[in-house]
């Protein structure tokens, strides 16, 4: 691996900016599919005829299965010899499997006889989960081989934020402002056919870029010093017991993930923009018009992380996020919220207020959601420092397992809330009439749940010990150890 950056005698595993940027496209590739699968509930409900309760249960179970596959993938990844790289084969085959299963799911389900649709849906979605696991486990673990420079690891948060916003925001823009008007809503199967094709092509391009980004880091010669280590299944239990930083990071991240799954759920978007604000076109437009100012907020967060460390940056912007979320509640409670419009001649005071608060809030969400990924690499370095074992796959998979389980719980939670307010046979549609129950349910899901998640995150970060000073000491120790091995 490239070794060049030095700081007070510490030699870092250095990476060029373009390598960090290109590898972040791996998260864009998987998030494109994640955005598409956010509409799987509407597809299964309106096209395949599944009830709200059934599809919520199925997706929850399949998302739990998604989490279960992560420890297996991480275990196998760490045992890989690296002849063709540890990570690149996972990225390639994961994307290929997702592409094939997506074509089957959104292109053939309506042709399957009704008695067999549930089984077919489960099998095909499970196949998608396997592909998704293969590619996402790389995103959670490969940061450890990109760089261990505390000043550069936060850059991945910046690029992740840019690409994930582009993937998610672009997907919502495509659906809300192009596909829905073109096909007349989510009850037209052709909408899903075209959407799936867009995602498959764009995700493949992102994966190709990510493979190029990690190419020089993911070589067999870079793993030779780790080949003698024995990785066993019980190492998972040993890490959970003795690596307190990863435990605290998982707790913080899973509370954020649960909240992000809830407020980012397609149903919540329909309720917020389509029913409460009565202008579903905003759902796609808001991501575009707030992209640049949001990235300014994210860039500020990266500067804070580079100067103060990732832990302090995460805590600081979590506090900011809670504050801005409270302000957002006040904005959404205004009677004029249904007049928000970003047309050049229609913009008004409530539009400006919503825009400003959304930018600040979304910037904080991007930082808190994405900062945890390079922090996993910090935990991997700590594990190598603590036990001598280089196990980025196990660390990333352990994190991803809990992360996906809580995402599954978030999906189930939205389904249960919909059931509680009377939506048992269908999901809310943009033409539904706003009622007090819908209004307060929307505010609860979009605002209150994230606040609860952030409070839990702050409590867990209080016990997270890997600040910037500690990481510099760990990097120096690991650099000295590696230097002794080469003598």
C-alpha cells in the first residue's frame, strides 16, 4: 500500500483524493437500489395485490434475513486470500446479482399466478438481499484499507454525502417529477419497469467507478502480512465483548438508522409532500434545489471532523440536528404549509422558512448518517491495535448486521403505524384528504422519531473512546508494528 504521509514520526497508509471519491461510488450504487426497493411496498400492494400488513411483514422478515447474511459475508471476506482482491469480487458479483433479481422482481411478478406470487416474491427478494449484502459489506469494511490518516478519513463522509444525496435525490426526482406524471401514479406497472432499468444502468456505472477507486489498494500483496491470522466464528463474540468502541458506535448508528428508515420511507414522503403539503412534486424538487447549500453544511462538518476528530463532529451535529428538527415541527404546523412552492413567482415566506430549515436539517442528517462509516475503520484499527487481528470484514459485517436489523424494524414500525391509523388494505396516496390524524402521524414519523434516535446516539457517544488523539496514537503504534515486521 502507498505509504507517504507523515506526522510526528507516524507513517500513514495514504490515499489520493480521487481514490476516496471513486470508492464512495460504491455507496451510491447500493443506495440507488435501496431507493428503488423503497417502492417495493407500493409495487407489491398496487400491482401484485399484497395487503399492507402482508407486505410490511414480508419486507421486515426479508430485511432481517439481509442482516443475518452480513456476518457470513464478512467472515468469508476476511478469510479470502485476495488473489483477485478481497473486495472487488464482492462488489462486482453483488451488483450483478442485484441487477438480475431486480429485473425478475419488477418485470415478472405480475405474470406469476396469484397463488404463487408470495413465494416468488420471497425467493427473488432473498436473492436480491444476497447481492445487496455482498456489495454493502464492502462499503462498511473496505475503509480500513483505503487510508488510516485521521485527516483524510472524514473526506469519505463528504463524498458519501454527495453521492448518496445524488442517488436518493435523483431517484425521488425521477419518480416524483418524471415517472409519476408520465404513468399517472404508482398503480401503473410500467412505472416500475422503467424505474428498474434506470437503477440497473446507473448502479453498474457507479460500481465500475468504485472498483477503479479501490483497485490499487485491493491487491494480493497488500494482504500478505495478514495471511497467517486465523479468523474464527467465535471472533464475533470476542469483538462484541472486548471492543467497546464498536459496541457504542453500533448503538449510535442503529438508532440513527431506525430513524432514517422511518423518515425516509416512501409512505412518509407521500404523507409529507403529497398530503400535508399537497404538492408531491416538491418531493423530487427539494433534493435538487437544496443540494448545493446542503453540501456546504456537510463540508463544514468535514472541516470540523478534520480539526476536532470524527467523534466530536458527530456529537456536535447531532445536537444541531435535534435543534433544527424542533424548528421543522414548528414550520410544518403552520396553516400555510400547503402553500410551499419554489416557483420563481410563487415563492413566499413559508417556502423560504421550509427551505432554510430543510437545508440545515438535511446537512446534519447527512453528516450523522454517513460519519459512522469511516468511524467503523477507526474501530477496525482499534481492534488490530487491541488484539493484533486485521478483520475489517468482521467489523463491517457486525456493524451492518445490527444496522440492517434496525432498518427492518423501521420498516415494520411504519407498517404498524399505518395499520393503527386505519390503512390496512392500501398505503396512503397523494390524493388522500388531510385529517388531523394524518397530520400528526406525519409529524411524528418525520420529526419526533429522528429526535428520539439522536438522543440515543448522544448517550452512546458519551462512552465512545476513539477521539482524534486516541486514533493518532493507534496509527503510530500500528505503523511502528508494521515497520518492525518488515525488518
